[in-house]
């Protein structure tokens, strides 16, 4: 909306059109009378953590995980035959994933509803179409997971339930908690800024403690005022208290730490760094359950195989060619899967067993010959996605496209249609043990919010489902 | 067909009586507005001083204080000079005042010094930057959508229009009627170009979807109406609990509104085969088809070409005149245009709109003489004031500067946020004290760089210009080069003007940013060029007390209170270097630094 929205809080803006009584937003949303399950979803609860790597811009399926060779394929490109339904595989781009087929599943029957980045990315973050009339009240998938996990949050948990990384350039922005309380909002990290901001190094702790103690004295009147009217300041002080608890937790120091040797092992990139942090967050098990990582620069409209676009802007620059983004992803994802699967909890299960990893773009890219500037444009008709962990049975390919990679000819699951973002959302909810059949009635705009749009809602004729085949 | 008001309401209408404001059990009512507003507002500890009588300076005060008087509602006293100075600098210019600006204002003995300060700020360069940035947010101007050249030129056009104080209705007409070979060469053309809907291939624009998008956004920005819902379906069976007026609107009526743009072609210009974010706008299209393809909305299920009709009056365009000229005339001469506009600026200055949210007017709930059905309340907190302000705005040339001056000089705007005695929720809707708001992300950035005097040279993309303040950038992308700063702004809820919404909620990561982010910590030390280095090196040397006082002025726009001065001086005296860096950190993290009260 506008600049004016900033002048009252977002809650306040929503509230004025609210369908519920005063103060509604200042209490827990989760009142039994407002939350109803449709009674059709039986979540499997096979995961406690979810990591979503969104390939921002849209990965070209036909040049990566659903390889179609043609005149555009570079000569001497390292492509090998792989058994187990994988077929031809671009070793030149994904050499490390090629060694780890057993750990993940490829779905080649993905479909998108939209071919414009912002709107399609919004789908990935929410599982819903972008409706600007309602956008302010719609929470992201991560915020819903955060809310659903709020009851199991332990007193010792200091890390935020929903962490998002490197999303500054996401065209949809970072979808917030909508009508849910602000505490379920994403906690936003940019891996290129100093991570020491989040965890106090032992040598910095005395300085910080001194300042924090002083601040409580210097700002005591505002921060502790008890009048009803001073609630704004008290609430903000609560954020400070939460921040100090997080920064002072010894676990934060190990979570927000990037060891140079590990960075090298993860490919020395911001996506590699984000994957290290994601692993650390899962390993720490200190309150974070949903992690969203924006993997930038897949929007290869030109020179998709060309190497004539040098990386600009130094070591923190985003990779700019198809080779670079692919190799960067390969280098980051492979060690993430390795580390999650080799780290065991005391009961013998691995971190990967309890972590669903989803890696996908917001849509695919136009198959067939390259455009006259040697790139590919946006294509929602068919693309590929990678799923691992959290109960997903790896080593398989689901779905099949035609010879060109333009159309899904086998869906690979019980619905005879492509897998849409809503199905992915339902799958995430199911794995995370969230009843995705739930609806929340009387949202601020007076509507009913469905976790996943049911067929009965007006204008939705697709029966969105968990992709149970991933797990069996 | 619904007609909003047959004429201008009388200026002297008596204030609404409370019993006209009847609560709907499941509806945003003045009463629950009050509760939430009340909770989000704050005072820094109440005092027991009597409020006294404030001067009624203009029609705003007549209504605001008249209503409080009639209903026996007490109000806060006028804010102190220092509180007022900080508030009015932030609200009018987006920046905190410099110490000299505060001191000169406070020490002035001129009887009309507040009016004089407002006059000096309105039209100043920071004022023009802030409101140009504000328009950029409203129009969601960004290079990704309309090209760097497009957003830069839109900025320049808006800035110039504000500088020469172009009547607002004229600005809006320019934006709605612009024809251009390229929006990169025509400032106001970017307003329409921004709303284009791109189809499956990146070079296509989807005709009816684009017309819809323009119709939705123009009604939102210029009439305060949210037509988004009825752009897909009738209001009936959807909006009964949300908005009475919208409940009566049909999708076909929305199509008639969109049909004013049915001949408007917003075409993407292409070079080689790649699509550029450059658009032409002309009126050579064939019209709005009810069968037109949709990529963003529920499929259109009609078959005919739609004839335009204005949604508020049913008026049809003169066939001899260009459609968009007719639309621009209808929209800018309708009373709701002025009402929505003054309400939008009122919300900007006062924190909460007379109708709030500002883009959610319910036109069936505006007139106290024609109350809505049982269970619903009149929507505006001050319906007569809203009409009177709108009338005044229209009769005085849609003069934005005059409107803002009227608001900033009113006693209603100048009330303290500190309320004497016990604050009651019911007082909020009377504006019985100032609402407190967190600074916007750009305001916090600007306050930190100006208080520390540590600036980055921010290059404006696509130009040779550099600027020092976030509110001087042309769009958020200009800040991307500065990773720490861009991230800092992002955490405080900056919109990308693409699909993300501005967000002024608080969050844990904001506290971390303020306490320990590189953007902040790198500005604490006495590095060359910083204020601290200059203060430490000054000859003759400043005493500890003087440095402390100066820092309080720089950050909080006021001198330290005696107790604060003693505490801060003791801190600095123990270890000057460390003490001063600590003090800068403390001031940056004091809640009165990041809030505007």
C-alpha cells in the first residue's frame, strides 16, 4: 500500500477494517472457535525442520535437472548417463549432486501458475496467489509453521522460529506474518553482513554487557512505564530483551559462525554460507524450525551458456552465468545434504531424517532453442524441483516431460496433473506435522483463510494435495 | 447509481453525537479503533498538569476541540518546543533537526514561531525530498518495473511538481492522461506504466488486466477506494461484513470503470529480443472486452465490449473527448477525490486517518445525517471535519503545501503525546493526544547518519548524482550497493516498491540491528569526519557537559534533563573515548530516538 501504512503499525492498519473486537490482535490468535480443520488432512509429521532454497529467477529445467540436449548445448559439455531413471545428467554443472542421488528426489512434473517473478515467488512463499486486496493479511508458510510450533517452543529456545536469508532482492519481498502476531514474522539475515551482529564474541561481551546495563538505566522511564498508553515502548523493549537473550546464548555463537574451511567446503558463496547457517540452525535445535533461503540470479534471459559476463562486484557479488549459479548451488547443496545426513541425534536418526529440504525456482524457463540473445525466458508449464530429507525417499525421479521439456506427460503422482506451489505447501505442512486442512475464520478482512485452498472455495477447481508419493 | 454527496457539506455542521457511532459486533468500529490505536500509542509517563485551553487556530481545531468540548473529553497540553520541533521536522521533512535548528527555534521569542518554523520547512529541499520519496512509495516507482530512467524521471517530475506546488488535481490529471512514446522520456507516464501486467512471454502486456490494474490503483490512490475485490467478483456474498458500499458493487460496474482505460495501450518496448522496462502509452487500443484474457484475475466471463461509466456517479464520457481526459475530470472533480486526499495526508501527519486505513473508505458509512443500518457505525472519526477539510482543499486550488501547513500549524497536531492523568481508550478517536509512531526505516537511517555525521555517498543508479540520505534516493534499489545499509533498511520494513509492503512493526532483528549491526557500530567511533571526532578536537576544548549536551541535541533534539546530564557526564568523565562511544550507542538505542512522539 503506501507510505502511510508505516505511520500506524501494520496491525493497526489491518485492524481498522477488522472483523473482530478490539484488542484482537494483541492476544493469541489461536482461539478454538476461529480455527477449524476441514478434517481431510492427516499430516505425517515426518520432519521438525524445513529448509527451502528458492532459486530466484527461475531455474532452466532443460539445462539442469531435466536435461534436453540440442544445438544450444555447448560442445565438450560433460554430460553423462545416470541410471535409476535420471537419464542424462549435466556433470559440468552438478558434479557433486551426481554423487548423491540416493539422498534426494527429483520431481520433473512441477507447474507454476504465473510467469512473472514477484507473483510466482509469492506463491512459493505462501502457497497462495498474490491477491493485493488481501496481501497484507496473508502469512507466509514459514509464519504459519512458526505459529503452529509456538506451543512446543521451550523456555530455553532463543532462536527465532522462522529465519529467512538473503532475500533483499526477492521481488515478492519477504512475506510477513500477515494477520498472525508479529512474533511469527521471519527473522531476516543477510549472510554478507557481519554475522557477529547476532552473537557476541567473548571479547565483545564485556562491552556489550556494559552498554546493555547502561541502556536499562538511561532509558528506564520509557522501557518500564506501566501505563496502558506506554505499551508501544514496552513492546519494543520486549524485542530488545529477546534480542539480548539470543545474542547472549552460547549456542548463537556457534550457529552464526562461518569457519573459513567450511566456507570453502560449501563453495565460498553466499548460498554456501546460507546453507552452513541453515545446517547450524537445525543442528542447534534452539527454536528455529523453518528456514527460507533466496538463491539469487537464475533469471537467465541472455547468454545462458555464455561466459562473457564476468562476475562483477567482488567476492560478495551474485554469480551471473548459468554455469556459475549451477556450480554454486551444487557446491552448497551437496555438503548440506552430507552434513545433515551424517549428523546423528542421540536416538540414531540423522538431521536429514527430520529436515525436509526443498529446492526449486518460481517457474521454469522456455524450452527449445535459445532466444536470439542466447537466453531463455520465463516458462510456467513445466520445471523441476529437488526434495530431500524429512521422510522423502531419495534416489528417484517423479514425473516426466515431453522430448522438448515443454509439457508434463507423466505427473508421477496420484493427481494426474503437475505439482503446483499449493501442493508443495501442503507437502511441507504435512511433513512438518501441520494440519494443512485448517482454516482460520474471521480474518481481519472478514474472510476465511485456508492453509491450502480447498476445492470448495470459489474459483478453485484444483484439488491441491500433499504429494504423498514423495514419502513412499 | 450511487451518488456520494450531492454537494459540499456545510462547514458549520455540528459535530457528530456519540450515539451516531454504533458498533457493529463484527466490525471495525470507532470503539475498537480506539482500543487498538490506544494500545499502539504511548506516552512517556503521564503528568498531572492541567491541559489548559489551547488556541483554536483553524478549522481543524474548531472540529477537533469542538468535539472534545461537546463530549467532555480532556486532552493533552501542547507539546513542548523541543518535542514539537523534532516532530514537525520528521513529519514534514523525514529528518530530525540539527542542534542549531532546535536551539534557534527554542530560543526564539517570536509569538508565532511555530507557524514560522512550519513555513520555513514547507518547500525546503528536505521537504521536497521526503514528499517526492513518499509519492515514489505511493506510485511504487522502482527501476525493476519502469527502468532506472523511468523511476529517475518520475522522481524528477514529482519533485519539480511539488517544488512549484502544482495543484494536486493537476498532478493527478497529468499522471492519468499522459501519452508517451517512452516513459523514460516522460515523467508522469510512469504512473500508468507501473501498473502494467506482463503476460506469459516477457514482451507481452495483457490488455484488460492492465486496464484493471490501473483502475484499481487509481481508485485506491485518488478516491481511497479498494476495488481490488470487485475487480474479480461482485461484492455480494463476499463483502457483507467488510464494506457496505463495496457489497453493492458488481464486477461489471468495475469493468465500466476499467473501460476508461480500454483504449489505452501500455506497450513494452523491446530492443533486440529482450524486453526492457520501458513502455509507451497511447490510446489506439480497441476497448475493454469482457472476454479479455486474464493472467491475474478470475477469468472474464463476458463477451461484449464494455462501455465506460464512472463507478461513483454512473456518468458516461462525452464521446467527443478522449476517454482518459474524461476519467481524469470525473475523478478529480468528485468530492471523494478531495476527501480521500486530505485523509491520506492527515494520516501522514496525525498517525491515524480520519478514515483508517486510508484506502478502505466505505462510502455508505460517511454521512452522519444518513446513518448506516443497525449494527454499523459511521466510518470517519470526524465526518464533518473530513468534509470541511476536503472542501477547503478543493476551494483553495488543491494546494498540498497549504494543506500540510494547515495541519502542522493546528493545535490538534501540536498536542503533546504525554497525557495528564489517566489515559482512557475512548480518548484516542478524539485525537486527545499525539499518537506515537516508530520512525520509518528511511527516517531511522537518515537520523543515524545525520546524528553521527557519518555519511555514505549513495549513487543514484543511471545518473552521475550521489546523495547522502535514504529519503533522497529515487527508489530502494539505489541503496543496494551498500550491503549493510540496504539490509538495515530492509529489516526496518522498507518496501521494495515491487510486491512487498512497507512494514512498521517491531521485531527482534531490529533491536539487533540497532545494538550490534555494522551499519551502527561502524558509526560509533571518533573516525575522521564524524561528529565525535570534530567535537573531541574542537578548540577551545568542549567540557564533558558540553559534549553530552551536544550529543543529546544531535540524537534526541533536546538538552539532557539534569539527571540524564549527570549520569552521562559521569560516564564520559570516567573514560572519555569509551564513554563517548558508549553514549552514542545509548542515544541511538534510546526508544525516543527511534520513535516520533
